[in-house]
């Protein structure tokens, strides 16, 4: 069991109990192949474009034990071993690092499945290196490379995320970098190229960059929670804008989707 440092959030949940927002048994966009995805609850970021603000509060999730969580994925294990694997997303999975880490270990040791962690990495400093042993792939969300813009967008600094990316290189972990393209917020060429240069510095650990177009599908959740949605007037990027962003990443020799 990995101990959480004294600097961790007081909301961090201790294994063997976790909180799930939801699960999806046939996801095709959360790692290689078909994925069973655990969406855990709890996130310390307050991203302006968040499409799941209902995951922010830890205890809004459904409480489960490790055995209960494994029981949800076990019926699909035979298919997933051939077709894909399991992804733990959120919310922010590292908010529940003890539970999530143990769940990854059991998925690997008992079911033998490919595992992926979808995270922004901000809390990774609270876990030891061996926490990542059962993780095959990290889907790393880098929201913005510019420190001031990242702080305005998320409420937190970007440097811990960048430090985490470099730590993953040291650990020999594979990464997919995820970047949400938001008009007038994350679509500036100077920012994209700066991020591309950082990603290139990570070397072959990065298998691909995913450019994800901003959308308005989560706006109703903000309203239902009584929250003011800061990007209510922001349009979805056009195909040309998405292609331009992808071309900028590709210009640095990166594989982009």
C-alpha cells in the first residue's frame, strides 16, 4: 500500500473504499482499443471548459469496495484482453490514489488486462514511483503550457503536470498527450508550438498527441448545479481550426490524432 504524504488533499480517500461517478463498458476514445472505463469522482481542478462538473465533489460518487469495482469489470475481462483494456478516468483519479492504485494492481494481477490512467498529473507527487508499476499507459491532459493561462483556466499551476511528464519518462511509461482545443483560450499558435516542443523533449515515451475539440455538451450540468458556465458563449472550433492545431503539433514530428 502506498502511503499518501502529509501534503496531500484532506479529501483523499484511503483504500479499500472508493467513489465512482460512473462506468462505461464500451468506450473507444479512452485508450487503445475498446475500454472499460471507471470514472471516479473528485477533482481539485476547476477547468473553465469542464464537461463533468458533477465529478468535482468526491462524495457525490457511488461508494464501492475494491471487490465491488472488480466485479463490475470482470464479466468483460475475456473480451477486453483481446480488444482493449481498462482505463481509470475522472474526475481526477489521483484524488483517490490509494484506492485507484490498488484497483490497478488487482486489474493487472487478477485479470491480466491492459491498464491506462487518464490524469492531469497535478497530484502525482503524493505517490511513490512503484504506484505506477501496474499502469501500462498514461493519458496525460496538459491543459495549457503558458503558466498564467493555465492558472486562469484551471485554478492551479502547470508546472507539477510538466514535472510529472518528465517523471514518467524516467519511469519508462508510455504516454498519450491530450490537449483540448478551445477558441481564444488554447488555440494560439505560440502556445501550441511551445507545448509541442516540450512534448518532443519527452522523446519516444510519447506515442501520440490527441487534439480534442471543445464542445458545449456539459453546459447543462453547470446550470443544473447552479453554477455559472464561464464559456457559455464560446464556439466549438471549426474543422479548419482543429486541423491547424494538429498541423502545428505534427510540424514538430509528433504523431497527432
